[in-house]
């Protein structure tokens, strides 16, 4: 007897795989361009992906993002915050009180050390600008800081560095990219202001509003609880299979899974993705950033927005946020937040909440004395262990240059498109996911509408790129030093790099003018 068929079989034009910011942005853009023949498949029972809220201690808490980076109208997230009146506070200036392991207030020393990081961090930026302009390769941020004499050995220096860099990149300067980190398009385009969302609808409200703008109630184009297990692709199209046995056959699919999910191989690609795509994906760092919320019977901590802890171990419960500081939650909420990243975040995720609470309380008792109460509740999100995220956000590793970006963004066989917070220049940000979703939707709509179709990644073609040369190759993207130039006597100057040629011409012109 044949086994009973399970699931559904659907044919449509486009599949959007994942209903986080990138997926909803892609589907919305497809819809706006008149391409309404799509289905969104999402593994969980909700939309939003890493943008998510939970109820904790009587409040709605965002356990994913809640900062908007850049309050400029060019930032689509900021525009939506304004449109939907999403409440929050200007978080650009951060007040901080710092205590050491004996509970002493060491805030003045903190500010002195923080000020001493100004010069090395400015030097890092200048070096990034120079290396970028002169085409020199990337290097680890750590190496640049060292060049400026920043060698943190004291606990205070390590804590300052962690606060300044690790809390942002989600990992140490040792592995963070100088060029990508310092020459950040987000700051260039949207400015340095930050907005902390405290809205009780959660930041996911923005994504819900985006979805409502093109999906009707119970719209059959959004399918939740559909865990994708296999993606079969060819030059002719894509077939996706889900855990419940459903099959979806389409002309184009947009994969919006996080880099952590793609690296985990929990979804099988048949045939496997080409090497250039796999290599590029494997170079992106999926960092861990864990916000631990604590609810206490009463408030005993400082009133400042941030509280710093200077302990022996680098990154060990160093950065705290007072959730009762003005504009955040009301007094009497008694909620404190401590954030850990990288190794500490992975370690905390792997242990029990009881073990984490014991560690946290030991630190708080160092700062505020033995008499403080235990929390009544603790919340430890586990983004790294969640099979639908496998980490918190993408941080590009050292050496991810424009060529690697092209590989991350390029479709496979002109059928399988990739979008998410790891595939674009605004990597690791919510607005980056928004832009990437819109980008691939635009590429597909153009192709379907009869415009040019993106086929896939083309490796750089080496050849002579100088139009003045006899053997100029108009298709070449990288000069290989093979240019042949006519001389007055008809002889040739043989293999000669274009850059030397240009330098020579420039030098000649300059000398002539003197
Ligand atoms: C703790 C934390 C703090 C952050 N802070 C900020 C911040 O303050 N500001 C900021 O700008 N950004 C922040 N970010 C980053 C931001 O959340 C992400 O950049 C953004 O949400 C990524 O959206 P996405 O659509 O690319 O990916 P995702 O949100 O991961 O969407 C992918 C979707 O695919 C689904 N999926 C995965 N696997 C499968 C499968 N096999 N089958 C079906 N569906 C699947 C997932 O469930 C998910 O819905 C933070 C992230 C975290 C976790």
C-alpha cells in the first residue's frame, strides 16, 4: 500500500523563505512591483525572525534588536518608527556609573581610560580610510589599535575596550575587520544618533505593519510552521520541501535564513551550493549577543542609564542597563539588564538559568553588598541554540572585500537569491536586512518583467584593462599586467602593468609642465 500523501503541493512564481525583516521586505517589494504570485514559508509560528518580544516582569521586552542606528529619513527603520509612532528614547549620549569588584565608584578613572582610547580609535579610522583609498588589504582592528600603543592589560582598560568595541561588533577587536568596521556605511549614511525602542508593542510592530500593508487576513501567501528541509535548484527553477512533506515548485526562491542557519547545514541544498557561495557564507561571523533580564522585588542599583562592572575577567557581566532610567520603563518596574557577547554569551547560553543567576548575583553583591535581594525572575534568550537563528547577528570577518560581497549577494543559477543581515554592506543591522530583501525582490521583478536577469557570480576576468593598449580587453575586470603599447618605432613595450603605465604617463605630463 502506498503511504498516504502528507502536506500540500503548490506551484507559484516566487518563494520567500523566512518571514523575518528580509523576507517581509522582499515580499512587500515583490507585491509593490505587481508580482503578487508568491508564497512566504516560515518555520516558526510567527513573523519577525530575530525581531521578537516576550512578556517579562509585567513588561513587553525586546529580546532581539531594539536600537535604531541612525535617526535620518534615509533609514527606512527610522521612517517606520516615525510613521507608526513607535516610542523610545534618544540613546546617543549614555550616562554611566562604574563600580569595581569592591563596589567602589571608579567612574572618574573609567572616563580617563575611555578618553585615552580616543586617539587609537581615531587613528584606526584614519588608517582604514587610507588603506581603502590606496587599495591595501584589510587587517584586524586589534593590529591597528596596537600600532597606536593601545595594549589593554589592566581590568579597567579591558572593560573599556569591551564596552566600546565588543558590545557593538559582538566579538573581540582581534577578529573584527578594520575596513568594514571603521568605514561603516550606516554611520556615513544615517549619522551616529541612536534610538532605543521601549514601545510596548515591541519593535516587531514595524514588521507586522509592513506585512499588513500587502497581506490580507489569513492570506494563503503566508504559511507559518513550515520548516524547510530541502532546497532543490537547477537552471529551470527551485523545489522546496518542508518537514510536513509539502512541496513548493517555483521559478525563483529567496533564501533569507541567517548566516548561522546557512552555515549549520540544517537545510540541505541539492545539488550543494557552488564553492564560491559556500566559501563566502562560511567567512561571515555569526556572533552571539545575549541580553539577560532580571526582575527584582525592589531597586537597589544606581540611577544612571548604564552601569559598568570592573572585574578580573574580560567581558564577565561588564555592561548593565538600568531599565528604570528616564524614558525607559517606569519607576517600580525593578528590571535590570546585563548583556554578554561572544564566548561569554555562548557559555551562558549553554548553562542553566540557575547557574547564570548565581554568577550574576555574585557580581551584583560585589557592587552593591551582600544585603541585596535575589531576583524573582530571570530571562536568558538563547539565539545561538535556536535552530531558526543559530546566533544573533552577522559581523563580517577580516578580509571580506567587495569581491566577497558580490559572492554573498549573487544568485545561484539565476534562480536562488539570497538576502538577509549577512549579505549586504549594512551587515548585522535590521535596516541591512530590509535593504537586502528589497534588493533581491527588485532583481527578480526586473527579470520577470523582461529586463536583464542576474545569473550568478562571475569571477573577476583578468586581462589588459587599459583602453590605450593594443590588446585592451573590454571584458576584463582585473588588470593582469599584460598590456602591449605601441611605440613610435612600431616596437612594443611588452608586458607592462597598467598602473605603471598610468604612473608613467602622469609623471611624463607632470615633468613636461615644469
Ligand atoms: C540579541 C540581538 C540584538 C540585536 N540588536 C540589534 C539592534 O539593536 N539594531 C539592529 O539594527 N539590529 C540588531 N540585531 C540584528 C537584527 O535583529 C537582524 O539583523 C535582523 O533581524 C535580521 O533579519 P533577517 O530577516 O535577515 O533574518 P531573520 O530575522 O533571522 O529571518 C530569517 C527567518 O527565516 C526563518 N527560518 C530559518 N530557518 C528556517 C527553516 N529551516 N525553515 C523555515 N524558516 C526558517 C526564521 O525563523 C526567521 O523568521 C540584533 C539581533 C539580535 C539577535
